[in-house]
């Protein structure tokens, strides 16, 4: 699970689209909606074990919402 926190007032709903740069390493929902009054939300992240020993790998999750700057982690 991952927690995503909204950095704007929660006075309205906010639709967010998610992207994953390495879909062969991890998956996330295509998007979600913050409800009115909701400042954070938990979403499922699934890590994919391809059984190849590679060491640590970075995966970037990107969040976009209309009228807001894109964020990533």
C-alpha cells in the first residue's frame, strides 16, 4: 500500500491519474478520486517478482490531476 496526500484544500473532489515507469516491476491503479474532505488516500501497489536476481531497482510512480503540477516519487 502507498499513501498519497493531497496538498490543496479538500473542499472538492479531485481526480488523479497514476502512471508507473516500469510496469514489468510494479503496478498501481490507473487512477483514483479524492472525496470532499479527504486529504489522503491509500492505494495498492503490486511489486512484480520476475525471479531474476538483479539487486535493487527504482520504480517511479507519477500522479497527475488537471490544473495541478505533476508529482512523482
